């Protein structure tokens, strides 16, 4: 089997995403048959001169989407797929036919994880980094506290109290290099096989991390208010993973009434709620709603936060706030590991928060993203009209676009790419295939001009006679 994809290290698309697309296309086209064993992470990383983490992320995404099956102590195998699907190969990762496919540089990418990098206060950040290094006196060259620098944890506690209503002390906070890292640690606080109720649909990558951590993921339906508490009562998991500020991917904001019912469920069953507040800073309609953790009176909420959306993704600074019954055990677990975030980065983020730069940046970005959102909504209504319905537009950096035609989700994605636009399927977030045909459109990383042009291209791709 030929496993030598062309990985473009100069392109903005992450290497793991390129590798994921390579295997996806090979499976679609039938070049990799069901049951075929894929190379191990170690072997493939050595063959391609990439990290094992890159291979692992690609394999995890393929597994989450049903293309691979992971067999403990045996490896990864290509899964069975619909025969009709294999009759229509997906387009190759890099199409060399320039006359029929736009170049990568020309593609308008509505990725839901992108932010506006051009608006990041680079000058202020450079000064903060420089001051951090000058003032370190070599102390910051040490590895530092396993749970994260106390200065940063203090600033996070202050910020969360003032902005999200979170009640905590620095001792309850654990910092890590990305949400998957803190989730991996969190999994170790519970016995193997512990059931976690997970929103269906929900963020597939976190679901994969929980599974890899030994937890038993249990899909729980969502409605227009968020996770269905009656199903939690019925299936009785010991954990529930929710995204109440901006449900992923559907985008609804969980109202206070549902939040209180969810907290009552946790109290009555002795369960914990994992509150992923990944988009909590950006809300565009209605009054701000306190976090679940802030409403909780019984220490039943584990709060997750990140600076990836509010600052820049490459910082890789995330954190969790453990309730008091879990905090001591969490600190003990941390002592087994080294901190995964550079101390200089931790100190710089903390100083950025202390001197007010972080809050000023958030305020600027709220205004900017509100304008981009308005441009996107107006463009969709103008160009697509009644042929598409918008969902999840009141918070966060992406919307859901549901189409009224009979075309498949795969058709929507591929036709958009033919016109030089990347949109993302919503179906990968579902435990079972959804009834609706929908795509995710992120707007954070695009200019208003690109947003307008992209929607015009979608009209041409989807509604041409």
C-alpha cells in the first residue's frame, strides 16, 4: 500500500488535516479496502518525517468520522463504508488541474476554528514577552509548578469571576497546552469505563479524547435549548459534557431554565458536568448568561476554558477549573507530569491580563466579530434567500447553514470547493447520520470582503441552473 502523501509544510492547513484528507480520499476511492491495517503511529511518523502526534490526530479524526476502527493493542483498520459512496471518489487533496480547481491560496476558507490574526495586538504582545524575559532572572528557565504558574492561575481566577461569574481559587485551576491535554488529565480522575453523557451532535475531537482516556461516551440528544436533561435522568451517566454558551455545532445558547435543570440533575445523581466554554467571550444577542459553574451551589461543575479563540491558537494555553471535591486529587495527578505550557508564555499571558491588554483585545474583537457576523447573515439572506436557513447565529464564531434542496452534504462541500470555497460538514459531529443537510461556516478568520465573496460563490456552486 502506497502511504506517501504530499504534505505541504508551507501551507496554512495543518499537517494532520492534510494527512486526514489523504486517507479519507484513499478510502473513498477504494484504494484502501475495508479491513486493511494502517501503519502504526511510530512507523508512519518516521516514514513521513512528522511527529507521532500529527499522525495520532489524523487517525483520531478518521476514527471519529467512521473511516477507521481502532483495535486495542492491534492498531487502526479501515472501516466498512457504503458501497455507493465508494463509486464516487472524493477529490484528491491537491488537484494539479489548475484550470478546473482553484489554487490553495485562492480558496476562501470558512473554517470554524479560525480567528482574525490580523487584529492581534502584535506590538503589545512583543513588548510583554520582552519584559517577561528581561524580568525573569533565570527563574522562568525552570519547569515551574505542574498545575501552571501561580501568577497566571490568579489572573485566570480574577478574569473568570468578573467576566463569566465563575467562583474559584487559583488552587482549583490547572493549565495545559490545549483542551485535549487538560481533558486527558481529567479522564484520570474517574475510573475506567465511567459513563459520560455527550451532546449528540457534539465536538468530535473532545469525544475522541474522552474515549481514548478510557471513558464510555454515551450520546445524549439535544433540542433547541441544549442537552436533553430527561435523557440524562434516563441513562444516568456519571458525567455530562456540554457546551452551553454556544452548542457545538448547532450554536444554540442554553437558557437559564435548562441550566438549572441540568444542575439539579447533577445534584440528584451525584454526577459532574463538564462545561466547555470554548466560545464564551463572544455573544451577540440577549443578556449575558452566567456560566453553569457560576450558578452551581453544590460543586458539581468542571469548567473548561481556552485562549485559542480569544487570543491566537498557537499559544496553546487552556485550563480547567475543578470543583473542590476534585481539586486536591487533580493537583496530585499534576505532580506526576511537567507543565506543558512554556513558563514564558504563561507569564506573558498573565501580564497581558493584568495590564488590561487582554480585556481591551476582547472588547475590540467583540465589535469586529459582530460586524463580520452581520455581513455574513446579510450575505446569506441576500444570495441564498429561502434556499438556506441559518442557525446558531447569536454567539460564537460560526453558524450552521441548512439547505432546503435534496443534495447531499458531500455534494454541498465538493461543489463549494470547485468554486474555491471551503465549508465543513455538520454530520461529523453526529453519532448517527442526521436528517438535515447542513454545513458549518466560520467567519472569525475572514475579512468582510472575503465573506461576501464566499457567499456569492456558494450561490453559484449550489443554485446554478
